[in-house]
C-alpha cells in the first residue's frame, strides 16, 4: 500500500488499526475478494471474518 497502515497491526495505534479495518471493509464492500484483501492489506482472513461478523 505504500503507507504506514499495513503490516503488523499490533504495532499500530488504535486509531490506525480502525483506519485499516475501515479500508479493508470498504475494499471488500467494493468487490475485492476477502483473500485478496487480506493479502493487499497484510491482515488475516480470520481477522476479516471477525470484523465482518461484528459489523
């Protein structure tokens, strides 16, 4: 992605973590497959599944 909002999310502030979650969910809502979103944003498909269930 070329910015500081990728990689190990544990190193990000809570605000940055939320920004990543929002970007991932927006990409999925726009049609990006979950597996591809996980790869692009550097998160796990398991995390994406939890975020989807919580929304």
